[in-house]
């Protein structure tokens, strides 16, 4: 597959200015798509690119060079992951064809073990990003950082307000689990919250995120695809978004979430959506977004290669229920001090029970010791049964 034909190069100004970056700045260390060369992406760990697809959103795009890119390039990073910048995805006249291009590009990168960082587009491009996993025949966990659930009304055209319902209806359906981080109760119908619970999905309201942000880490450790809607961040921190509101995550909290995402060995695709450059008059939004990407890269650089717990390098804890008739097994890593719990299921290849490992927190272990089964365990068990 020739990825070069899918992208438009960066401006010559960006290319020529790379000689002016200091050796510790990302702009000096990154391979970029320009009028002379295309990055050797197969040798990279991460591929960054822009998408200007906003037909399902009230936000707008501009043909000018992306402000976020310039801000990312200016940041200092001592030996970042091997990263390339593929430029701007060349969209088609047909929206359906543009979504197909997004799907094909991300599938190609994923097959080569390259983590795409997608910047721009309406939040509904998450549908195409999700579909990119179909060719891998892999069930995934999707997590969105968003002030609402984007369920919309059935039979409406795909947009940033209903794309999640389209994902639920997609065939084949490869969605194993879904979690929303940061929803604001006054934007969400109680019926929608009940529906997610009935599907054994998870949602964490904004207040619970801000009061105990460390509890977001296990969620992201279970995540394959993270889609971050900038409307989840309060307007005073990101104003370049038509959907922003007075309440939301702070810039510091957004950066913490991004570092947790980078640390996740399972996470293989990141999207930052709904950036409206026309509203970014002061450049503060592009600065924060670039810092969010920096924290994500810092997390990736610090990964521990713990996709699942290495049993030999863990302390095992067994919590018994019902006078010893039932139990939950926990594992604490000696390497990172992170926790997992095993959820039993019948292996179709044998008559023996196998275990699906779910990232959890010390609080889940404490809850089990009090005789309460953690919700993560119950919901995962229901899915595997």
C-alpha cells in the first residue's frame, strides 16, 4: 500500500524551518512529509497526521498550515519515540470515500505496529477509526473523552452527535467494551446512562474524574482506541471549539489523561477531534493540544511492556466470597505496582477455565476485601458469559 498517495505534504516553510530547530526540539527529530521526501513510516513507532473532515460538525477547517503542528515541533523532548508526520489526509469529494481513506490509512499503520495520532476532524471520524480495526479481526475497547455520549437519533445521517450509535449498529461488530470519561450530567439523558449500564459499558462523570483522576488510568490501560473530543475541556482552557462550555476538564487534567493513555501498552490509536483553528485567535488552544500530545509521547516513552500482567513478576492476591465458594484473583506488578484482576471464562478450545485480565486499581482490591464485587469484574464477566 502506497501511503504517499493518501497525503498532501506540509508547506515548504515548515520543511525549511526544521534546520532552525534545536536538536532537542521535536521539530528537529521528526520525519515530515514535504515536497522532497515522504517519511519512511514503517521504521517509526508513531505516525502523526491531520484530518480536515468536518461535514458532520459545526466546527470548521482552514487550508492554512495547522497551528498545532508548529507548537508540537517547538517543544523539547529528550529522545522521543520514533515519530513521523504524514501531513494532511487528502480528502475525497465523497464523504463516504473520505471515511474509507481514514479507515485504510489507519488499518495500514496498525498492521505495521505503528500508533496513529490523528488531529482534527469532527468527532464522528471516530466511526472510521473504529472501522480500521475490522481488517485486523480484533475486538476492541473504545474510550471517548467527551461531555456527552453522542448517541443521537436513529436513522439520522452520521454526525458528531450520533456516531456512537452507528458504531453499535456496525457489522461486523468488534466492540468489546466502551467507556466515556468526563460526561456532564446535564448534557446526558438518564435513559442514555441506563442504556450504557444495560450494555455493561462504563461512564465516568466529570466530578468523579476531577476528584480521583488516578482512577482513569486503569480505564485507559484497557483501551485500544482513545478519541478525545476537545469539548470535554472547559472553554477557558480550549476556546477553539464551538461546543465548549464553562465547565469541563482543566488543561492540567487533560494532560494527565493523555499521559495515562500513553502509558497504556494496549492503546494503539489516538484521535484529538473538534479543533477549530478559525477560533484559535490567541493560539492558546493549539498550545494546550500540543502539550497534550507531548504528555502522550512521554507516556509512550515510559511504557513497561505490560500488555497483560506477567504472572511471574506479580504478587497474587486471592479474595474469597460466600465462605470460599467463589473468589477473585488479583495481581499486583512488581515492576509498575499496577493492578489487574482475572475474570474467568470457558475456553472454546478446551474444557478448562481461562482468565481475561482487566486492569484495575488498588481501590477495586479494597472493595473486594469488603465483600463487594467490583463493577469492572461484573461487567466483564457478563460479556464473557
